């Protein structure tokens, strides 16, 4: 469709010249000799080109009225009577650009096309935000079970508030999706959502990543860099795996939660931010409190609104709906001919225990779809993960090896994990199913100050 330009000019000859130029450039044109007449036509215009000096209502007042009715239509003002300050005042009122008379018709066309390109870009961004937001609406977070309906109800109640939310649940249950849904259902939905994976940040870089740094704060700091919290200002910061944050950073996080302030590394200037905190963990933070690896005051600041995401094995009634959703989405994404999933295949999925939760279900279905030769996913096509998993010994679980105390047994396991990890504490913690902080606490109880000592090197 051709773009429509509304020309508002009280001088008949100039209005006619502008109309001819625009029509010759393949635009539709509406004309108005006054602001009052223009208001009757402004709702269908893609761009409004108006003089500032008009009989009756002037151009500035026209801009105010159009802006109250429609915030999206670009307005370009023409003026020969005022100074540049007058045009600046018009732009503060909502004009997109201005033309000082006399101007060339080529320049006018350039300004109009620029305004149309800007509007198209804004429309595209708005559409993308709507599509992204739609992903986090409840009808796209699959959960028909009572447990998930309770989660949705909590999101609806807590979303509009500023309250800090602590998401708890096993790995793969969808904590990231729930955190984004909380953000989407809040007044901050159009502001930044910044995810901070606390496990992925090395301990020696965590402070500079979270809070930023000034130029010269350390070797290699050649420029000033804002941290993740500054990036999330006016929006939401999602702290994933909060249980892995070391004690030195926990103190600074507590200050952000309490005072909404911090200092960049290498700076004494206190910075204030307006950020909503959502945290997530798959660890038992209460156990970490007892071990002394997590600050009690930080825990209570985070645990304002606790939200437990149930594992998939406790809401198996959601599996058929999740399976249908994943089959259609994954088949389309991979170009697979698969169109549906059989009842027998659903029954096979229902019989599995899903230690990896929804993430594992998605991976299993993706693998099955890729290898499926037909248009329907049958039970025989379902490729479950049958690899053996590490489990505690079931035989005589209440007894230790003869002549070995519980502390000695635990220490030997920790030493073996460190040996296999070549002294790397993070890797050893993963082997043991512990957080990095929990392992550090146990090493301090053992009197081992470094991974090399623990490994016997």
C-alpha cells in the first residue's frame, strides 16, 4: 500500500506544489488549509507535514492534539517565521523533524522517507516485543495441572508488584521461563530483562561483571564498563543459581537488595538503580544456611515471595500437552515430516521418571523427531535416555565401610573428586552434586586451604 501524507499549509500555491511533488513520488496525499481541517484527516495519515504558523489553531497546538490521539504518526514541521528554537520546541512537543523555509523538494523527500523508515522500524520492534511477550503468556507456558495453575496464579499476583521472588526447583523445570513471565506481567515489561548466570561467572570476575568497573581499576581495564545491574536499571535482573554466589559477593548483593545502590570496581561513586530482583536456585538454600555457605540476611531478602516449580514427575498430566506442543514446534523447526504423536507414544512418555524434567522431555522429543521415518511419532520412535545414572549404593545404606567413620568416609570421597577433577573445585563440586560454596565450606572444615592441598599435591 502507498503511504499517505497529510499536508497542512494555509498558502494554496505552496500546498499545491507539495502535493504534486509527493504524488509524483508515488505517495497518497491529503490536504488541509487549517489545523481544524487537518484533525479530521490525521487518523489515516502515515506522516503529517504541517506549517507551524496557521490560521486559528497553530501548528504547535495541532501537534499536541495529534499526539494525544495517536502517538505513532510522525509529524514534520515547516517554518519560516520562527527560529531554530521554535522548531526545537515543536520537536519537544512530539514532532519527528523540521524543515526551515525555503527548503528544496529533494530535502523534503529525504526527511519524509526517513520518518517513514523510523515508523516502520518502530512498528517492527513493537511487533517483535509482542511476539516475544506472547511466548511468556500463560497459554504458551504449558501447564494444565493444579500445581502449575497455582504457579500461574502466583505470577499474576506478584507480577505487578516490585517484590523480590525466589524461584526454587530442579534443573530443567523452566525457572528461566517463569522468571521472564513474571517480568512480562509487570509494569517493567518494556524495560530490560537481564539474566545473570551465577554459575557461569568465574569468582574472580563476578564482581566486575555484576557491578561494572572504571577505567584503570585493574590490569586490562582499558575502558569503563557498566555491570549487569546497571544494564537492568528500570527493569528486572534474574539471578540464576543464586546459591553459587561466593560470600564476598553476597554482601554486595544484600546492599543492592536493601538500598538499591552499589559502586563500580575502582570507583567511590555510589550509583543508585531501580531494579526488580528475581532469583532462582536448584539447591536447598536452608541447608546452605546451616553449613554457613549462604548468608541468612541475604536469604530472607531474596525469599520475600518463594515460588516452588514442581518437577515434571509430579505433574505428569501436563506431559501430553507438552508433547503435542514440542512435536509441532520442533518438527517445523527441523523440517521433519512428523505431524503428530500417537497415544501409545504418549503412554511411553508417561511411564518415564524424567529426572531432567521439561528440558529432558524436549530433548528426547527432538531426538525422536529427527530419527523418525514417518509422519507420526510412534512408541517405538521414542528415544529415551537409558544411560545409567550415578546413584547411591542401595545395599546396606545405613552402614559405612568397616573401621571408617562418617567424617573419614566423606573426606575420602571429596579427595577422590578433587583428584579426578585435577584440583578444580568447580568441577569437583559438580561431581559431588554440591555447589562450589558448599564444597569450599567442607574443605575449610577439613583444614584444606587449597585444591592442591585437598588433592594431596
